[in-house]
């Protein structure tokens, strides 16, 4: 969408929550850890790392451990408002790392166990924070968003552009000409 040329390189970083770590601190730490891990493999590249979690009642909901966990998460979210936090980190060839966090509130409609089960059966929620993908079939569960849609997807574009600006890279369209 932004005209960026990129290579995906997963980082081997444990995504466990540290004791008493807030969602915002957690996603920013993981984004930085992922970006620096990949930057060690590609030292001349600009590397973007990111992480996203859902919180409900101050509990961090990451990716479900399996279908049963996904269904349980979805049923907890049904008819309620939750928060999504996405952290991004930009690691530069100079060794400098810029990072930040964006948060958004999402409200789900009330739905039945059958709806949750049918959604889980599609496989879509199994690798997503909070067990849903707003950019896919999970959009049908959402009644309201207060904040940035791209934060919920996991790539807050406004934050990304801010990190480019802070790194001295600025931005124009298409962005690929600036990297």
C-alpha cells in the first residue's frame, strides 16, 4: 500500500510477557527485540519489527494456543470493548533504534458459541492476537473502532511514518524511494 519493497524475515524472539509488564511496554519491547535480532542478520538494512496484543480487563491476550483457546478468547470478547496495542521498532544501519506504540479500542457485537466456533473453524484466528483478524473474516464481529484501524491490523501506519521522520528518513510517496 505504501510502495515499500521488503523481505520478510521472522525473528526468533520469545513472546512471553514479563512480570507486571503492561501491554504497551510488552509490544514495544518485543518490537525492539525483533528489529534488533533481524538487524544483526542484515546490518546494512532498515529493519522494521512489530508486535500486537489485545487486552481485556487488564489481561494481555496474545495468540491462542489452539482452537479451544481461540474460542474461549472470542467468547470473552463478545459484546465487550477491548484494547489493541501495536508496537513498532525501526532499526537503522547506524545501530540506532526508534520505537513507539499505538493503541485502539475495539468493540465486538454479542455473538453465540456457534458463531465463535464457526469462525475458529476457518483457521483465521489461530495465529492472531486476541484470536481475530479485523482485516479478514473477523471484521464481521466488530461493531465499533475508536482509534486507528491499522493499529488493530498490526501495522500502525501513522506511527511508522513518525518513526521514519524521527530516524531522519522522512517520507514521500512512494516510500521505497526513501529507504
